[in-house]
């Protein structure tokens, strides 16, 4: 199974092939900041892909539209900015996202 490492926390978890980063985090017992129930509407789950960009799904229309709507046109200038609730995992990746932690609630 592919592995996702989250910096700066160093948290690592497995993801099923085709599972989104945020879904995999929640399935493995981690909290990932999100505000729209994985719909790609809020952009709270946005992450920077440090390594393995080609091992994530291509950005779809919903993700592109909502990054543009929530963060402006410059958000689309950097392909490393992705929504964790939309980016599906197809291999090992390293991402940067503050606020990811064990879900203790």
C-alpha cells in the first residue's frame, strides 16, 4: 500500500490505491483539517506536495474550481498546492500540512 508522510509532524500512514489523502488520514485515526465533509469546497485541507506529485491523481474540475474560488488565480500557479480531500493516492507521497494530528476526540 502507498504511504503518505506529513511534514512537519512526521506522521505517516497508509492509503489504499485511489483513496484521497484526507480519507486515508481519517481511516488511520488522524485528524486532517477539513470543513466541508470532503466535498472540495472549503480548501481548508489544502496541502503542499513535497515529493511524489506524479503519484497523486490529476487535479479535477471541482478541485481546480474551488482552489480558484477560495484562494484566487495564483493558487493554480503552483501545481504542488492540492486539496487533500480531492487528491487520490497512487504511490508514496510526502506532503506539508499543519494541524494534522492523532484524532483523540
